[in-house]
């Protein structure tokens, strides 16, 4: 059976949950920032996987490691030499010199060796044939890279978007894409859409977006962003460009006013994380914010239920204070009271996502309507 391996992005928990959602029946084993599985996907579908490949060989670490590794590499390169004339190899320094001559002997003509370093996106873009030798527990894995997340695309898209409410960077859009992948549904409703980051990040993986926000003024910015993103995506050769979207002003707490049939959509939203504290919030401030969130989500979830929305993926704020986190503990009970049940991600009912140097993180949950 083939085995595949993926490098997890900066929020490992989210990438794992996303992979599990994308590949329902996949077996997965997570170690040292890697996810190993029996299922293959192109990492570009995801927001949270950085690169991925096939495990084409395994060498147990013992007194014969070197010899076995060299044999395995030589065999693999010889068997695939037609495709590996130009080859990149990422390997520890101790083996680098010998592996270079081995690859030449096996028939590769141009070899790029990275010592104790992984290929970055630039390396991948320049040369699509990379072999990595990676130590995991008592084995060396020989990995042939097959896909690499197009970092350049995401950085450019984020920095060129006409409007933004956040510091620009690749992470914002990738979080949005991961959230979208937590549901299979191709019809998405974001009732707190802000400037439309969710739609911008998922144009190629979803069919339609219904986007609304309480703040009328940001809807125009949102439309400009989505239009810009559509044209940006259309530069990609495998993009069909068929995504549909509508925007309208709406308080998410009172969806009963909405004429649209939302029952076929899943709600996915970054949510509204409340006040953006620039310094660490006090206990009182945290309590106040969580109280506001509790009230808001009681109404939003009740509204979603009224509209017969089956799945809701959303984020609540959590607060990071000197290593100790304050989590919004109300949500399990609240969801159940309204008639939704929380989904478990690797045993927990939430995923914590945070950016560096922030006081407020995303507490990601998914709830499913109970019959
Ligand atoms: C900061 S944005 C979240 C990020 C957003 N996804 C983006 O791409 O910009 C949160 C949005 O929630 C909206 N909001 C807050 N309370 C709301 C409510 N009760 N109903 C609808 N929108 C609300 C705010 O106007 C704001 O635009």
C-alpha cells in the first residue's frame, strides 16, 4: 500500500482537522510536524498543509543505516532516472557528499543538494523533482515531493487585495481556506463576512458564497475583493472561474428576515472576535468580551437553526495570557441547548489557532444540527 506524507503548517491542529475532513476515511499518524497517511491529496487544496509527497523508501536506523540508505536511494533514482535527470535532494550533511556521487552514478545529470535544509517554495518552483530524506523515530524516510503549496500566489493575492482589515500576509487567507475545508458542502454562507476573506480564499474549492454583514459599508469592499480575487484566480490554468456570490446587509442574529433559502448552505465564518486588544486584556475585560460572544452566538445559532442550516463552522475568541489560555467554555452547553452538537477534532471539540504576538486567538468549532 502506498504511503504519503505531508508537512503540517504553523497551526498543526488545524491542518490535521482539515486533512481529516478532506480525506474522511484516511488513516493518519502525526509525528514531529508531519502527517503520514494512506491517502494522497494535492496540498494546494488545503490551507494548512505546506508540502507533501510519496514515501518511496524506508531505512531502519541501525549499524547498516548508511549502506541501506545508499542502496535504497540508488535503486529509486536508477528506476526513475528518465524523470530525475534534474534532481534536488535534501539530506543531512553527513551523507551529502556520497549521495551526490551516488545520484550521478545512477544517471542524474544535474543535482542540487540541500544540506540539513528543506526545499522552500522557490526551490520547488525551480525544480519539481525533490527527494527528501527525513528521520522519523528509528527510520529514515525517503520522500519524493509531489505537491507544494503555492506560497507566492497566496502572498500576492493577500497583498494586492483592494481592501483589508488586517495586516497583510499569507496566514489570513490560509486560515479562511482551512475553515472552508471543514465542511464538504460547496454552498457557503458567511453571515459575518467583513471584507470577504472567506470567499476570496475559497473561490476554487466552493461553488457559491452568500455573504452578509451587519456593517453595510464593508459590503462594497467585500465585493471589490471578491471580484479582484476572481480575476486573480483566473490566471491559474486549472481554475474554471464559475463561483457565484451574493452580498447583502444583514444582522446575523436575525436571519428570519432573510429571503434566501439558506438551508442548503453550510455556515462558515471567521466570526467576529470582538475588541482587538493591543495589550493583554484584564480578567474583567475577558469576561465582558466572552459574555458578548455568548449572547451573540446564542442568537446566531438560534437563527441558523430557524433557517434549517445543518452545519456551522465558526470562530470564537480565546485569550492568551502568559502561557495560560482562557477559552470560551460556554459553547458546548449553548450549542446543545439550541439543538446543535459539537464535532470532535482528534478528541477535542475545538481547535486553537493563533498568530504570533496576538492576545486574541481563534477558537474554532464546528456544530451539526441534531434531528
Ligand atoms: C472582522 S470581520 C471578520 C473577518 C472577515 N471574515 C474578513 O474577511 O474581513 C467580522 C465582521 O463581523 C461583523 N459583525 C459583527 N457583528 C455582526 C452581526 N451581529 N451580524 C452581522 N455581522 C456582524 C462586523 O461588521 C465585521 O465586519
